[in-house]
C-alpha cells in the first residue's frame, strides 16, 4: 500500500509538472498578480549564504530587477499584505524593484575575472508584457516585491481564466 502511494504521488507529480507547471499552481495561490514587463541585469544580485543551518547548505542568489506594472489583475482581499498591494493600484506605469530567485550557472570556461552568469527561476519569457505572480518580502535587506513566477505568453489566456475565476479578488468588488 505504501509503495502504491509513493508511485502514485511520483506519477502525479510528473504529470502535474508536464500538464500544470509551477506558474499554473501559482495562478491559483499567490495574492498579487499583475500584467507588466520585467527587466533585470544579472550583474545586480544578492548572494546569501546561511550560517549555522546545517540542513540547508549552499549559497542562494537573488537578482535585483524592475517590473513595470501596466495593470493589476488580482489582489487577494484577505492577504496580510493588502495595504501594500493596494499602493500599486495608485502607481501605474512606474518601475518598481523586484527580487528574482536565480541559479548560478557554472562554466568550464569561466575564469576568476569572468563575471558570474545567473539563470532566473523562470520560464523563458519573451521580452515585453506578460503576467507576473508576485508576493511581498520583509526580511532585511530584502523588502518589497518578490517574483514568484511568470506566465509564458502562449499561456496567458489560460492563466487569465484561472485568475478571473478565483474568489476574493479585491478588484471585483
């Protein structure tokens, strides 16, 4: 019985990843969803190395980017960060700092003088407007918007159906 549960969970996870990637799940759970344009420079980043935490070794990277919010699509009216999210309704067409989780790519040809190369934990998003799933970060020196994921352009219609069907949207009052 236990083996069957493990096998079912593994197959479900693989099917879930193929049929429903992370952006699909995030469209149903994040509290702040916008349409806008994301830009980042991989030379602007934080490098975080935990100290005294043996079960989480390694270094984590966070790129510093900007997001231009053209339209706010969803604000969860029960979010603990409701007031912060409402501020973005008043400030359209401005650029805001955003943090983007990233992975450092190692290369055999990389030397000590070559700047590091980072790959954001995102799908390959086309340049231009897309749908972005955001959250708030309050951990010094990180604060403000955190990019959870972005929706690939070919999936925006599907994402909008899910976003529009979600309850508790402050914008639908």
